[in-house]
């Protein structure tokens, strides 16, 4: 959810021309009673606090992708207690769930993520680097607030259905491991989205807005593993064949490759295994690559990186033992009609009013980071149009991309990050605990719930999304990048999470 200066300028212009809603103030338009119900239901202080506490608990758990046992259970239990039918452990992932309320068409899906990132542990609301547990995971992308916002919105919609008797189905897709983009292609493959008419995605942001068009990068996430022969590294190294050499040669080849790829690419790696002691030639080594490009260029780039791996194996005289595709995903193709509807509801909800304490924390964090000390935002973001004519539409990736090609989807970005805080960094972890996050996720939940009510009660609104989508997929049919033999990486983060889970629990219980 990056906003450009051009859009900020466009927004300023729009605001001078149109007397839009001020921060926190409702727009002066007639609001349907079903929609007013969800807005009022979520505005109650007990709702703000209840879902705020859930978000804080998930922040405390700080669970890595596919290890989110506590986070997933808390959200699924909350939805079940509210009357949803909850199916758990879906698509081969123990932490994946779907919560359903209602029956028949239309079927509106809400996406929700809840995983943390490694290495960035940080105390909440502390504006300087200060980890809860050194080296432990932390919520540096606000995912603790995201499935929470979806759950809050879904429960509000369910209550409105009970109170006002409108029909249809609302579903929350509890989606693990977004940080390793590793659940949605499997959830689609398992058929979980079959029959879903439209999807409302959400993501934490420093602003409050949405957009449409193609965004972000498609991605292959693959672990390359090499097998060689051990030997005494000084006594008889000629007997050995180093798997680590193959990793290093592969990396050198891949780094030369960058020069000859279109600028839409992103390429990065970490070495997972590289031997255990210098005096034993490593017989096993592995390297984990993220290979990113546009949908059109991804497969060609991937094959060229595979060639680098083969070159490494050949040069080192070792075997390229496996290429494990953890995930492979598309760019996001957000639906314009969906984004326009969501934007109207974002404008209806308005930016939360931030307290003096919240502004003081924001300015202290901005000062620490050397960013402009402008505090929290007061204005909404303008609807973000596609950056057409540009070769590069964004480096990051999300497995929401695959969902955008199987149902009309757009993402509501809700506030809570301090502007100038850095994603996937301790400064962002510091933002996502406490009242700023509570207000941001509550505002997001209102926009999600209001949009879901529109899609459930106004066939013409849903019709606009569906018409655009059906036209679009004629030229962009969904063909998964994920290989048919890939399985969810339930083991990938286990060791790392097991290492920190008890220490995190201990540190937080002693608070
Ligand atoms: Zn994220």
C-alpha cells in the first residue's frame, strides 16, 4: 500500500474541490439501515476493545507462517462462538480455516492473515529498537490486526443479517503464511473459493485507502539443495565435493544474471545450510530464493535461475538434489468496480481521530527514524489507479494475487502504521500493538463490513464487479504457477518458532 507523491497531490486537489467527510465525521448521504447497523455495531467501545485485545494477543504470539497455532485458534474460536460454522486444518495446512455464516448466494469472502516475520522482535509502543526477545519473530506487517479486522467485520455482518433478515453467505478465509506467500494457491487448489462471488481483502497500512489494476510481483519461492561428499578439509580435500561451492557458484551466476533481466525483476536469497565446520567439506548445502517478476516474465526468469543452480552443481561436481517450490504466485489484478465501492465506504467511515498520546508516539518514532515528524495521518488516501505505462509496478508480492484471478477482489488498506515506519522492521512491529492499531483495524473492519453489506444487499453492485471480472479473465485465465506436486511447507518455520515460542511467552507473561 505505497502511496506516491502524485496521488497525495491529486488527493489534496480533490479535497479542495469536493467537500468530502472530514476525519472521523460521517458523510452526509443516506445510509441503508443494514449498513448503519454494522457501522454502529463496530463503533461500540466494547467492540473496539474486544477486537483490539484479540489483535494484541496475536501480536504477542508473534507466530511465523504455518506455525500460527494460537493465532489461528483464537480467531477461529471467536468466529465459532459468534455463530459461524468453522472448518479447520484445510488445504493440508493445520492453521488454515474457513468460517461461514448464512446460506445461498451471494457468497462474499473476506481474507485474513495472521503470521509474523522472523528476526524483528520489538516491544510495542516503544519508539526505539528494544526487542521483547532478541532475534525472535515480530509483527512487522500488521498481520495481527488483519484477520482480526476481517473477523470483526464478518461478525458485524452476521449480526446485521440476524437483525434485518437479509440473505446470503459471508465467509472468512483464515489464510496462513502470507509472509512466505504460501497458503492461497493451496487453498484455491483445494477448492475453498469455489462459489465465492466476490472477495474483500485487507492489509495494514499507514493510510486508509484502496486501489485497482495490476500491482506487485509474481514470485517463485524455491529451496535449491545440493549433495556432495565430505572429506577432511585440510588432510584430503580432493576426496570431497563441496555442496557449499555449488551454492556459492549458483549465487555468483544469479548475481551476474540480474544485469540481463528487465527492471521489473527482484531476486534475493538466504543460505539455509552451508556446512557445520570449516574442517569438514560440506556434503549438503541449500539456498532459498525469491524470484520475482511480472506474470508474463516470471517463468522465463525462473528457468534462468534454475540454470544457475545446474551450473553450480556441474562446476562443483555435486548433485542438484532437489528444487522444492514452497510457493509460486501471480501478481495482484485488483478489480476496479470493487475498489470504487470500497473507496466509497472508506470515505463514509473516515480517518480515525488520533489521541495526543498516539500522535506523541508517532512523532517520537518518526524522530528516531529520521523521518518527517508529521504524526499520524488526518486525510484519507485517494483511490489508487494503475500505474499504467510503467514497466515496474512494485517489488513486493502477495498470494492474494492468485485470488484476484478466481474472484473479483480488491484490498482495503487500513491505518495504524506510523507514516515513515519501515515495513518488515522493528519500527513497524512497535506500531501494531495498542490503541493506534485498535482504531486502525476497527476503521478497516467498518469499511469491510459496509462493503460486504453492499455486495449482499445490492445485486447491481455485485453485478458490476462480476461483469468486469468475467471480461478480464477472458484474457487473463487463471493458470497456477504452483507446481502440481508442491505441498504446503508446514515444516519450514517449525524449528525457528520452537526456538522462540517459550521465550516469548515467558517475556510477555512477566510483563
Ligand atoms: Zn503484509
